[in-house]
C-alpha cells in the first residue's frame, strides 16, 4: 500500500492476504488469497490455485510484488503469461534479503531492495525507499 501512489492513473488490480486493505483502494479490482509459506504445502497449493485464477482473469502487463510466498507465486505466474515483473523486497528485511526475494529476484525484470547495504551489482538494486 505504501507504493500505490506510484500507480495513479493506471489500471491496477490488488492481490493481498489482508481483506482490511480493500477500503484503501475502493475503485480497483481487489482479490484476497490465503497466506502461505514453505512449511504449509496445502496452503501453498490453495494460494497458487487462487493466484492462477486471478492472473488468468486479469492478464496483467506488469506484476509488482513486495514479497512473501504469495508474491513469489504471483510473479512466477504473471511471467508465465508474459507479464513484466518487479520484485521489491520488503522493508522488513533489513539485515538480509527475504527468502522469496532471493529465489525470485534473478528472474524478475526489475529487482529492488529498499536498503542500500543489501544492493549488489547483479541485484537487487537500490533506487530509494518508501519509508
């Protein structure tokens, strides 16, 4: 939600694990998926199925994610349909990159971190923060 202003004037659909964000973007398509992680295989499969449905329906030109397993899956699924992809590693990951970011960053079209000391020449890149 901290970067939503960057997309003003664009046709944006939001996907999150928190229904409480719906009120913040009332004029946009909004989807809720269950949260999942690498330890919950059944939950991951449910998340992947729901995200597959959303990505297929929306046919995004660009997928932007700020992290975690659902974001990783959304980025991979979007890429399968030809979407450009941006991974913005979470502001919560101060000491090291998130596991999802480390896994998906190299296959994203643009891989960013909000912490200058985590930037590397091969990525992620630092271009500022939203703090």
